[in-house]
């Protein structure tokens, strides 16, 4: 393990408080670990849940779970990745040996339990400390709101050199969550059966693009923001609905009489999940992909679920095999089949991170980005 280095990072000390930009001490990578110079990190609502206390983690901690960078150093035992390689950081590590990894469902790998329960890396220990020696916790094994991070090899995906960091960072959460949910959950279903996307933020826009890639029709996007809906139309939505201006299921049925076969909810609110279920035709499926405050529940009428033969399912991290699908999504982008350049929204520097999160609830278009080490 190499010497400790000083690193600027945004540290969360207590829920409800702003992040503090301060210098922390970062130890070098141990066995099976990498030191990554962070280039860009996404401004995601999931981090905001922890900042407000809707969800909890061990504190103090460096947040940031969606990012990309360049490998600077590798620890003993690392294979297939070398200094200079470009990588996407992934917040669901895959051990490669459990039943879910072997079945191609690493998003459900049990390895995440260690980082979640300990606030450490896969061995349960931290590489972070304040100047006075106080331990700082990792967040989901990533912690990319910092100039550098140390991560387990299982928490990165190697990507082609030259991939723009602005694009690469967002494939680590928003893109794989949204497009992955379509490609892996909807799969080869009837493309003419209709898709509803509730919420046209970064994840929702990725759902729209994934649906367009499959040839789905109609693709109906619903959001409160007309600016977001305009981008959704540019990315493949065939119809848009201004949410909050009438009954959403009624508006959906004006486009697709009888309702849609698939509804993807990317907001994480009980009322929008209920609206999604009510927008389905018989045999339809509601796919929940947005996280909510801990303990929130959804009131759905049991008889309607039974009598209309509906399904309500969740999709974690796009139900994706990230090590295979993230590079493929980037290949589709490079080939002009998936225009990921429309996903990034406002850009900030690390010292502006609290401003980025203050603006997030009212942000009009795209996924905000923290640019850290990108030229």
C-alpha cells in the first residue's frame, strides 16, 4: 500500500447539513484495489436522499456513487486493469462467484452488504481519514465526490480510451438504470404495446432512449417540466404529457386506448407509482426504478391487480450485467445509435457541489455533473 496522500473531497458530517469541502487523507490501494483519479461525477437524487436523512449511511462519509476517471495505481492481485485505463465507477460491486453473478444478475450480488454495513470497501475497512485522524467512511464503495478515490476492482468497469468523462460518468448510474431497465426487463416484448415513462430526468431520459432503441411505440413521457419533455421528444418520445395538468391515466389512454403495456416510474413517489399502475392495459407491467424515502409504501387496489392480471416489479440498477452492458451502451453511443450526449445537464466544480444539490429539485434538464479532474 502506497503512502497517504492529501485529497480534496466533499464530506457529509451530518444529515441536513451542507457538504464540507475539506482535505482528507487517502491511503493507497491495497490488494485487489485501484487508485482512481476522478474526472466527473453525477449529481444524483440518491445522494440527496442521504444528505437529507431520507436514507442513512455511516458518517462522516464522502458521497458520490456515479462517476468516471483514470486508474493511477493498482494494488497487488489486480488483473486486466492497468494505470492509465479509463473506468466507470459502479456502486454495485460484483464478486463473480455468487448465484446472482453467475446468473448474469450482478446488481443483486451480496458483496454490497459489506460496504453498506461498514462504510468501508469490500474488506470492511476505510482508506479515508480527516487531518486529526478521524475515520471517514466510503459511500457504497465509491465516494467519487473527491479528487481521487480508492475502490475495489469489483467496483469499476473498464471502458474504451477517449470516452468523454461527461458521458462515461453517467453510464455508471443514470444510463444503466434507465436504459438497462428497458433492455433487461422489457426485453423483446411487443414493441407496439406502448411505453409510459414517468419522470424525464437523467434516468427517465435514459428509459426513453432505451425504449426508442427497441422500436417501442408509442413512447409517452410525462413530467412537470416542459423543458424536460422537449428533450424527451428529441430523444425518441413520440408523445409527451404535462404532468399535474389533469389525470395522467386519462391522458395516456387518449394516446393509447386501453392503456400501455409498460410503465416505468423514475420518480420514486407513491402517487406516481399509482398513476403508472392505473395507466396499464390488462396484463401490463409497472416497473419501479426510482428510489424513495425509507419506509414509503404504495397503496394499490388488490382486486385491480388480480382482475386485470397486472404486474408490479422493481428493477435495481437496470437489472444489468454492468461489466458487459456499460461498454455496449458506450459502443452504441459511439455508433450514433444512443445519443448519450443529451443526458448531461448543468456543470459544476467540486467547490460548487452544495449549489448543485440546492438546484437539483428545480433543475430543468438533464443530469448535473461535477467536473473534478477533467481538463
